[in-house]
């Protein structure tokens, strides 16, 4: 299948980082298999009329009310997605996929909870599964659909994807730390020079991969802005990925600096630089929002 250029770029970046960072090779091999399952879901969502069903009538954020996605196609597609769990997945994920496939009601509730931005703890308890790991399935499934619809909500899906392999770009510079499209928390920050603003900081959505502008120094967790509370850390192995710490709420988020490496694809580089997460957790910090692979 011909994939959308944004998705092709993500897969090309995965291939490159697999070669450059052997520590992350197994994780990236699995991520590439996930991307190969996400590509057709993205293509299908682009061709659908789902935007009309989910776009907020009042125009207020979040602009996409994903819980309104038509029930029958979403449940059928999610069931197929769960059953297609790749051989490169962990044994934990494979056994969870089996559990889900044998309990269609739980599978449906799990998807509904994520679409409605509700906790999945009750479903996880019913299935006797770890909620953080279980979340992989609905997140990985909804991501390409939400990415496609966020792009369309911006008035078309070809012109609003930036060159860095991210999804839609929201222009408004406001202070919300929740994605204006789907309401999810950010998984990373992105720094880039723009004609108007040098070193502009955007946040990257953990679900739909849209970007939105966010004040350069502010913590997306607690809005702390004092410079002495906001140190950042850079390692030699990942010179373009910095760990932005918040000394007030003790969270961190990784910022992908495209000025340092114009080839980086933020969603991919964030996943691949897992050694920085291990370091940050070792410092007693908690990630603001885990990525798709639960890191
Ligand atoms: Zn989003
Ligand atoms: Zn904070």
C-alpha cells in the first residue's frame, strides 16, 4: 500500500535510528511493525466521512469528539487490529491480545474509554491486565485515525502536515497543555526556528500527533515558568533531544530540537531515545505522559 508521506517519513526515520542506536533496535523493530498496521488505518480514515461525525459543533476544544466515531466500523477495525498483534510484540502484549480477542465486550469498553478520555482501570481490572500495558492497543489503533481527522479538521490533509513527520499543526499560541484537537496530554516538545519566531516551542500530542504552540519556558504539567525551576539536560548520545525537567511538579518531557538535527522526526526520536527516560526516572522524575510503547 502507498503510504501517506508523513507515515513514510516516520518509517524511514525508524530504519535509520535502528541502524544508529543498537540499544533501541528491538523496540524500533516492534514500532515499525506497529506503523505498518497504522498506515492502512490512516488511509481509511482519510477516505471516510468520520470528520463530520466527530467535529465539535460548538468549535470549542477539543475539536474532535472521538467518542462519536461510528460504532460498527470502529469496533470491527479495532478487533482486527488487536488480532494482528505482530510477532515482534512482547509476550505480555501477545497474551493481552488473546485475552481481548476472547472478550469482545471488554474490547469494546476499552476502546470506548480511550475515545472518551476516560480511565481504563476498570476494564484492565476485569481482564486482570496491567492498565499501562493494556492501553497500548486502543492508543495505537486510535492514533492514525485521530491523526487523519486532526489534519482534515485543519481544512485539508495535504498542506497542514509539517515537514518533520508530525500531524496537524495548530496555529493559536495559547497556554493549554491539552491537545486542542483530541484533548490528550503532550508526549514531547518540539523546538524549531520559524520565519517569525526563533526557537519556537510546540507540544506534540501523545494521541493524535498534532502539534500546538506552547510558551517556551512553561512546564506543561504545572505551568511553572521560573527559570531556576526549569533546568534541561542533554546527553552526548542524543544531542538533539533534551530532557526538560520541572523542579516544581517533578515531571519531565523530552524536547526534540530540530535546529540541532533537521532529520529528526519527533514522534520517532522520542520513542528511540529511551535511555534518556531511564536516566530521568533514575533522577526521581516522572514522565508527563508515557509514549505509545509505555515508556
Ligand atoms: Zn491530540
Ligand atoms: Zn511542573
